[in-house]
C-alpha cells in the first residue's frame, strides 16, 4: 500500500459500519478483482487455475484470433476484430471455454459470501452485488458458504433486444419483460448478484441460451445507444441502487457503459450517498475522473483493503444487534 492503514482508519470504520450495521454498501466488482489472491508474478494462461484480468484476456484473444494490431491489450478492439473476422459464434465459444471452468473464489468473494448470516442476525437487507465480470467465482463462493443467491444477468436474445434474466436458486430462469412490474427478486429475500455485462451460462445441458458477453465495440455502442440500463433492472433492485453507497473494487472508469450507468444513477438519486474506489496507484486521468464524479479514491492494494474491512466487520459482528 502507498499509505499506512492508520491514514485510512476513518474510512475503514465508516465502510464497516455501513456494511455490518446498516447494509447500505453495494460492492461493484471489476476485472481487477481477478488479479488478487493469485501467486506473485503469475501470468494467466488457459488452465492456470485462476481467472484472467482484462489485459490478459485481451492478449489471449489476440493470439487465438491472430489479431494483426500491436494494441493487444485493448480488449474491446481485439474482441471486435474477432467478431468481424470469425463471427460471434467462435468468439463466444472461446469466452465460454475461458470462463466455464470452476475457478476458486478469492478472499474478496469469500468475504462477501460470509456476510449473509450477519445481515440476517441484524434483520438487515441482503447484499446487492454488481459486477461486470462474466465468471462464476462469486456464485461459487456463496455456494461453498451454503448461501443461496438470485442472479440477474444482462442478455440479448435472437431479436437483439436488451433485457435481463432472473436466475433463482431453484426453478427455471425467467425473462424480465416488464422490469417495473417484476417483484420476484429482492434483497429482502437473499443476496442478489447483478451482472450488467452478461454471464457465462454454466447450466446443464449447456444450451447457453442466456449467455451474453458485452465485450466488443459493437456491444458497447448497442448498450449505450439502445438501452437505459436502470430501466431494465427489476424495480426493487433499481431502488436499492439509488439509496446505497457504491464501493468500486478492481475497477477503472474506462468502461463506457459503467460510466453511463453511474451518470444516470446519480442523476436519479434524490439524496447523495458517498462512494469510494479502491485503486493502487491510480493514474492522474482516472483520479480526476473519479473526483469529478464525487468518488473518493483509496490508493490501496485490493487484497490488503479487503482484509482490513473484513477484520473490522468481523469485530462488529461480535457486538450485540440493536
């Protein structure tokens, strides 16, 4: 870390309180989450036993599809080339191969999966966790902890329409045709994982009906020009987003549709809730971008940050409710 933890003591106390005593923090997970917990200096490759970061995925796709450019870590451009050269079938096949395997959850995933008993004991709502990752590590952490979750995942059907699917812990997935009238998913019942960039479909048989990856330049343009993301969320989930703190983990703000989502979310909020981003040595441009949008940046190693918050939440869990 670039600053000692005592410099951040007030922040850790605040975030732990908002998580454990009020249930008012929404973690937003980016691809950088997959870089924590792995062996030092390890470089991802297929079969490595852990998930790729965004740059690693881009380099892999560039090699797999013989991308001719030098900018092999530009994931959107590399994926767009693969789509144009081969079609979305081969691109989705390779993404499915990368993300379908059971990769072990990292400490962050397990920390989030440890919270439901604490929230239930205090009669607080369960978590809403927003992620742009396609993988299954977070869901696996909750399964290992014996906790059920609702998954709400972005998808595009054969008609090209943007919509979300609700995948309950039991039963068949449900297409959310009318989000403002859909009340069957709520943090009052259990944890909700909102996957705004789509998700690998790991069901058996693997028909991959709900599998979507927002990854190419075309995907981002379609997402930004043809959708109002908040209007696609089930009504109770949209309400939670508007009345919570946001905690960005493993994120930069180069993600176009996240930036659009945030702008529209904060525009619709009646009250302001502080938000935070954890980034180790953020570059000046991103720092200005976060600051302009009222997000406090914590220059910290993500693994150290999660451990400190987890320790403080554990201490609070030993205090009596009320």
